[in-house]
C-alpha cells in the first residue's frame, strides 16, 4: 500500500525530472493521483510509463507556451503547444470557470494537447464555484463504429459534475465504450481475460483478450452490438469526438495522435494534436444557487430511495463509488499492480531517482 502523498511527491519529481516546471509537473501528478484515489487505477500510475515514452519519443513539449488563440466573452480556443494534457486541461477549465463567472456560462475548446487523465477531475473543478462542470475529450483511435473493423474513434469520455446543498455532488464520469482502454491495460498486466462484448479481433470476431488491440483488434462502443444498442454508443462517441476536435481544430477520429506506443502516429493529420472541450455553467444564471442545490438534494434522496433489485443492497448515485473509494484510499493507502511498480522503478532509475516499495 502506498500513501497518496508519497505517490504525489514522487510523480511530481518524476515529471520535473523530464523537464517540466514544478507547476506543470504538479498538474500532471495531481490528476494521476486523483484517479488512483477515486478508484480509477486505469488512469493513474499505470499511465506514467505511457507519458514517459511519449516524452522520450519527442512527442510531448515539456516547456509549452499554452495560450488562447481565439476568444469571445463566453468562449475560447486554447492551443496546448503539444503539452501533457493535464497542463492544457487545468488551464482550459479555469478559463471556462472565469468566463462563466462573468457571462453565466463558459466554453473552451482545446487543441494541440495530449492524453489528460480522468475527465471528471476537470468537471469537478467547477463545483466549488457553484457551477456545473462539463468535460469531454477524444482519445486513441482504438474503437470501431458499429458494424466496422476500422479503428476510427477513441473511448471518448464524458464527465458532468453537479453540486448539491447537503448531499455529496453528482459526478458522472464515464467512457462512451463499455470499458476504458486503461482497464484493458490493467487486465493485461494482471494476466486476466475480459468478458465478451468489450473487444473484437481484427476480423470483427468477439474476443476476451485484453491485449487484442496490439494485434489489430478494436474496442466496441457502449452496447457492444447493434441488438444491445451499440449504435447509440457510436452516436455518443461521435458527438464527443466532434465537440473535442472540430470546435478547436484538433484532430478527429482516426487522426488523433495515440498515446500508446503500439499505434503509429497518423500521417497528413487534418488538425493539431488531441482535442478537449470544457464547459462551466453558473447555477445562479438560471435560478438562485441554494434553491437549485436544495432541489438537487431532493433529486439525490429520491433516487437513493429507489428499491434495490434482488441481491443488491442499495441504489448508487453517480459519484458514490469514487467518493467512497477516495475516503478509503486516503486512510488505507493505494495498491499498485506489481508490473506497474516495476515500470516506475525502471523509469526512476533512468532519471536518477528511486521508487521505494512498501
């Protein structure tokens, strides 16, 4: 078990070791550790190796000039200058919040970025401002449209955070595929198979192999197949891709530069880097904030009172599992997969650091 404060300190030092400023290194580390604390290890320390390899390949700029390249009172486009995605992500969400404070809502499209961790981190930044936060991003082209074997889309997550008065906030943070790509990586590291309906092989046949993506296989959209609604998942994934790329001028679909080494960088890219889209909505632009949050309390309590199905003890509200995981991991520590520990030790050694075992 690792104390989250140690992991935060180590990870900040590691990214400073590759040339990031302390502020930028802290931005990367904060999002990675937040993912671990919230129970999303698929987006936590397992990603350090990917980011390190991106840096070694020269595809990440560790001294970026992140700047606004287009702006109106309520909107903006941010260019990340090939930075680690967290650097552009935090800057963009802060700008969304600043604009919402003035105009009621703020919307920022971001281009020329990279993988930015969990989308929920950015959506939740709005909560302390009595705002609703929204965040979407496109990602590695490993997902196939319904009835296809072409890997044209990413797992393209969507996150929405809504504050309440006395209840914990509502936080929905999910991929528009049945499983996040990082969770396949975790299963592969553990030597486990995955249920059918998540991935297919290069010919379109169902597979339970989490490593099938390395051999030309693809991930499915939500629903898994047409009979179970994969066309609706395809629509959701496509909407996220359009919002993430076309507003900002980032790459779309199959042209998104991958963050995994086994995918080649596409040639003749129509845009710049990976794209994100952020939104902040000031509650009192619609009704008094306390009235809304009291109504949100009532909504949450209503759904908590739903009768559980047989064998279940309660009905969850989006954000409950992550909040409960964070409470537990802050007290008990974070468990890392042995293969991830070995990766961290190897990277640390290359940088003249050490990663201690617990």
